[in-house]
C-alpha cells in the first residue's frame, strides 16, 4: 500500500527559507506531487517530480530522491500569503487516477 | 471561466435528508473525481470516473452514489445523511497523462449535517 508522512505544522518568518519534508512508501512509483491549500480553498498544483533532483519554479523548488522515498518543498523569500497547508501526494499503484495525499503541513508565516 | 465548478459551496442539512452536490469541468478532461476532506484535513479519494465510467470506488457507504451524465459532469448524491458525513467535498478533474497529470480541484462544498 501507500503511506505518506509529513510534519503537521511549521512556522517561519517572512523573508526566510523553509523546507517541508515528505517521506513516502509506495509500490510502484509514478511521481510525486505538491499542492498548496489555503484555508477554506481548493488545493492548487505546485509541482510534480518524477526524476531525482531539484526542480525550481520561481520561489518554490521541489526535490525528489526515489531511492530514499523522500521529497521536500523549498519555499524561498517567504511572504505572508505563503501561509497555507502544503500537501504531498503520490499516485496509487494503479495509476494516476487515484492520488494518495499526506495529511498536509500547515505553514504559518510570521512578520 | 472557472475550470472546475461545484455547487453549492455550503450545505447545511438535517440528519436523514438526501442531498446532491453538482460538479462541472470545462477543461475537456477525461477523468473526474470526488474527494472528501475531513476535520483533520486528510484529503481522501471517494470515486473516480473516466469518460463516464466508474474506475475507482473506495470503501464508501453505498449511501453515496456518484452519477456522470457526460464526461464534463460528475454529481454526488448522498442518501440518509449522517453526522459523520460532515466534511468538505472536493470535485476534481485531470487529463489522462500525456504530460504532467495534475488534478484541478473545485472550490469545495462544505457539508454540515445537524
């Protein structure tokens, strides 16, 4: 089966850098997703990693190590609007039609 | 020009009632989903449809019945509502992967059963 672990909560200061970790166990790997979810809103897609290494997209970067079953989301130059939950997700062994989500990491950015 | 839209956004109803949530996507995607997010914020898949055909049915009480009249619509009907059904229900859609198979989510329906 699949299992995803990520920290429940994190806090950081505006302008700083924060790294949100995610470890996963899955039978058959089809990539790893990061989603952002503001309180009371829908999850929105941030990144998708299928190969090892770092993918950078503006202030956000996502890293994957398939051999370690590990990913992280790196947020730079934090802004207050980055306060949200960050969800790590992997497709099920059956394919992309079923995403298995972690419980999410609630990030609070303080001035 | 909302990509995935679901209605209503809020739904408050009494135990035992039957209610429906509607979802429509204008992205031309083949696959649509219903997810449930409970009070602990876990987002769990309930159903997945591909071109109107049911492909995933997680362990969900049969009081929940999805219906897909066409590939752009996936509605969720819930019979005999219970207190434990209170949650936020998200509709989502994705295209069969030819590139990045990201899912697009609707704004959610907050269901409160009293």
